[in-house]
C-alpha cells in the first residue's frame, strides 16, 4: 500500500512510525471494505469503524498521518496534489461550480481515523462545500452525500430553474430528479441540493450572468424578434449541457427560453426601445 507508506514514512517520531506501521494491514482491509460499501452507497453502514482504533495514541497517530504526513510533508503533498487533480476541470464535485482547493474526507477523519488517509475517502472539494459538509455523519442512505468517485448524479437530469422575476431577471433553481433515478438516489440528490445551498449559489450566478448579457440579448431580440432570441437561448443551453447535463447555465438558458414574458416583453427593453 504505497500511498499509506508514503504518508507515514515522514514521521520523525519512531514511536508514531511503529504504531502506524503496525496498522498497515488494518488500513488496507478497511480501505477494501470502504470501497465495497461506497460502490453500493452504504458508507453509513460502516458504523463499527467509528472512533476506532480504541487506543487514543493510535487514533492521534492516524490524524497526524493526514495533517503531518500528507498535507504538510513534501512527499505527502505530491500525493495530496494528485488527489486534488482527480476533480474534472478542477471543479468541486459537490457544488459543480467553484474551484477545488482542498480535500474533503467523505467520512470525517475525526470520527473515522482509520479512513484519514484512505485515498478513496479523500475527495477534492472547494472550501465552502468542505465547510458545509463539516464533520456530519449520515445516519441513513437518503442523507448520505453522493460520493463523486462512486456515484454519478450526472447520468440523469435533476437540475432545473424557472424565472421568478423579470426586472431584474431572477431565477429559482430546484432539484427534480429524473424518475429513472432510484427513489433513494432521488432523495440523496435533493438532500445534497439543500445541504450545499445550491439554489442560492446558482440563483446568484445566473442573475449575474444574464445581467452581463443583457445588452446583446436586447439587440438580438430587436433584430430577430422573440423567435431568434429563443433559438439563441436554446443553443446556449444545449452547448452548456454538453459540458454537464446539470450545470446551472443550462438550466438558466432553458428557463429563459421557456419564458414567453422574457422573450417578448419589456424585461430586456432598453429605455428608448419602442415595443
Ligand atoms: Zn463546492
């Protein structure tokens, strides 16, 4: 288990190194159990690993393995950066928007020291989502945060928006998972949407975006009418959908294209424009 050895070998304390070396096989077995549980969305069932091992000195050594061996050590830091780079496009898998800048413990290291340096338990995230997730431990399947390495909510549609105000343009984002998702998966997607405050994040971003495009959307409608504007918005939605079926940009452009008031009305009228 090269990862674990790489992380613990920088220990300057012989006692700590001995303690951690003796755990090598245990950590390996736990990592295998973790992988199996994650594959079936059953991490909440690993309760017997909570607060283990019993010996506080060993738990403390495991926490050092993360902070001292992985985060603050040169060799460990290379491993840390390799894990960070697992996020596609450097984007946080929890919010799907902000840049990753930290590693999140899918099961918190404070409660699960044996998983403190298990690579599958270390997920790239943005600091905000990392903070929102905090040390919370799910007690049921439906409140378990989706594991980005094992569970993919992007295999179906779940993010939508509607226009709730035309002047200024504002959106309400909501999670409506496709019925092809299992009931449990639907519940978890909804939970995650709330847990990471995605309605607020996306609503703010979308208002900002559409305000920035206001001038040229006005011109587009002036020259081509509502139909041309609708076509452009649908093309933009389709283009964004190719990057991620559930990105907020897609939901935003679709909401605008589907809103007759926005397409035809004075919402994007300039002061001098005749309607
Ligand atoms: Zn995030």
